């Protein structure tokens, strides 16, 4: 369960970032012709999933790097 906390926080930050980009685009009216509710649902669901998987991938890369460093230390020592 602890393993899911990091990617979840990363995903929430990512969705917040996407939301800010969406807000900036609305304010500058770079795009006006879309269904706002559908876009918001798309933003939250797919943005959360994308950043969650990205966070999980980064966590896996970090874990594999740490474990390979520990293996190297064990082989030397």
C-alpha cells in the first residue's frame, strides 16, 4: 500500500498542472469551441492515469537503481 502513495501524489500534482494549463488556455481564449464538461472529465481521468503510471515508472526506475547499487556494494564487501 505504501508503494501507491508516491505515484498517487505525483498524479495529483500532474492533474493540478494540467488544470492550470487548461485554465490559462481558457483565460487567453486560445480555444473556445469545445464541450467544457467532457474536456474536464477527460483531463481528470486520463491526466491522473497518465501521471500515476509515470510516477509508478519513475518509482520502479529509482528502486531498480538503488537495488543495483546495493548489489554492487554487496559484491565488493
